[in-house]
C-alpha cells in the first residue's frame, strides 16, 4: 500500500500543512483514518468509486480502490515492509 499512497496521496497529504489536516507520511498517520477490518473506515470510503479521492488515483483507478479496500477489510491494514 505504501507505494500507492506514495504515488497518489502523499504529495497533498504530507508536510506541515497536509490537505484536510490528514497526513499520510507514516503508517501511524494513515491509520488515523482506518479501523482494521471495517469497510466503513474513512480511508476506504473516500477512495472508492464516486467518492472524493477516487478521481486522484493515477493509472488503474478501480484496481487501486480495490486494493485499499482489501488491505483494510481483508488484511486488517497490516503494516508491510
């Protein structure tokens, strides 16, 4: 997930004044919008089709949205290295 977030999210959601006050520079910061196993986690909701952040995905938008959902819901938002 880090590579997707780095490519599509961190440019706006990092630094001293991240958009919406939500930084995604670290795993701990990302987890502020995640409840592991919960499809209603804010990060899942805003990244799915027709949601506010979906349009900012580059490349395979549907695939990236599905990966975020699966990472949170199916994989318990596990931190990977």
